[in-house]
């Protein structure tokens, strides 16, 4: 019985080549020609935790307060880590111990603030070692 299905053809109407058989190298396809330039991705307007989309003032107050408290807690925790790092860098048992002035330069602090952070960090270290 003859094959009733037509042979596949490309856009020019020429018959498409048969699938490569075993041992035949695969035919390389050329990329399609672009007929247009893709649109550049436009930057989306900045949204601050979607607060700008909240219309209910009570909900806006609740959500912004929640974020304020979370950021405040994160900032306090980061400050504790800064103080511990400053205390570790100023530890005189280290061969490369830094002075408060050197720590101030690295952290963009005043030397007085760096000295206070070193002391605060030492206090935190003592508290941690007492807990363990």
C-alpha cells in the first residue's frame, strides 16, 4: 500500500531531508533570522516592600510598623556583630591586632566610637562565654 502521508517539506516547498540514520553526522541548523529587534526590558518602578500599593491607611501603618521593627532588630544585631568583630581585631593576643584608630578607618567610624565598639564587643564576648 502506498504511503498516503505527504513528505515533509520546508518553507520553499522542497522536500525536507530524511532524518539522519545511524552513523550519519547530525545536520547543523542555522539560527533563524531576526526580523525585528527584541524590546529592551524596561526597568520596573521601584516598590518598597509594596507599601506604595497599600491604600488602606490602617493596613499601611500596620505593615510599615512591622517593617520598621524588623529593620531595627536587624540593625541592632548587625551592630552587635560589628562590635564583636572590632573586639576581635583589637585583641592584643593577635599578632596583627589593630588599634582603635585603625579599626575606625576600616569601618568609617571616629576613633572614639571605635574604642567604644571594641569595649562593647568585649562585653558581648564575655556574656557569650559565660552562657556557654
